């Protein structure tokens, strides 16, 4: 019986090994995955790609052939095998079979890359390929197999660079590629958060995400919305609650308060004369 907990740990190790380009470790971990599940097609594919990086072409062809024996329609295994037969290089697509680009508010973000390297590097990319995030002076560069692909926007770069320096860890995948438009997007996922930054989201939560969370946690008889929070907390029962639409008016001083006393509080001279 397959140990699902162990398999999940091994898959994470396989991703990290590919991310750090430790190909021997990637080979060892994927072989462990195959020992746990001899029908793990993705493990065979990842094994073959790692073997190619170390020049083990014969072993890589065998790994891809094993994947095709399990699934004759697997296009990725076919693609890699054809490339090897034609003496072409192949790239790593190590996104686990059960991993999807699922957005999680505050912890994931799909980002369009800036400062793209050019058309030629894009042609060698594949969706699901692991990227490496490297902090530079003003931005974070995205690299694949130590080759520069593009960079994150400056505002996001500044935010993530600070969080990474504080101990957070992230994994990054190629999400989409368009050679025609010369564009590329990546999917970034927080995989660990340092205790010092426990309450800091890696990515700002937008209004739509907040609304989704409201729906998840709302009571059947009560719906909490961000707009329900007053702009300013009142200090006394006599204070008026200010809303976003109200213009700011400074509190009146004592002199103004006296001048604004209601007229009906003044002594009634007519009544006194009657007495």
C-alpha cells in the first residue's frame, strides 16, 4: 500500500532538488517515488529529465519509455523521447501531477514577467517548469537552469525580497508562455513562513479575495463586509460617527461649544418679569 504522506514529502523534495538544480538528488528522490509507486508516470518523467542533465542519455530514454508503457498517450514523455532521438536538449517540467495552479489568498500569485530575455529563451520553456527567484538590487530575477528569463515587477520584488530575507521560502513555476506575444507568466507559492513574519501575507489580498473569505466564514444570519467598519471610532455617545463620504471637521473648542448652546437653554426674561 502506498504511503501517501511519504509520497507527498518525496514529491516536495523532488521539486526542491530540481529548483536547486541538484540533479543527483533529483534522481535519487524520483527513484524512491517509483519504489513507492511503480506506476508514478510523473516520477519517471522527472527522473528522465534529471538524468539528461547529467548526460545519462541511455538511462533517460529508458525512463521516458517506462512512462510511455504506463500511458501510451502521454505527450510529455513522447516529446522528450523524440528530442533525445534527434539529439536535442530538453527542459524540466517538474510540476507534480496533483499540483494545480490554485490561488490561495495571501500565499500565491500569478505574475506577468517584466524585462523578458527574448524569444529564444522562451522557446525552451515549458509550463510547470520550476524557476529560481534571485534578489537583485531593484528587482527579483527569474531564472531557469541558471538562464535569465525575466523579472518580477519592482513593487512585488521589493516586497518578496524583504520577506525572503526575513526567512520566507517560495517555489515558482512557469504558468504560461506566448511566443507570439513574447510574454511569460509565473505562479509563485509560499511554501514556508518565518515565525517573525507569521501575520504578514506574502501577497496583498485584493477585495475579491476578501469577499471570497467573507463567504467562506460568514454566519448564515450575519454577513460581515469590509465597508461595515466605521472610518473613525467614536469616543463618546455625543460624537457623531464619520463615514467615508463626510468631510473632516475639527472638533469645536470650548468657546464654540458655548456659542452653539441651544437658545431654549437661555433664561426666559419674560417669565421672570411675570413673577
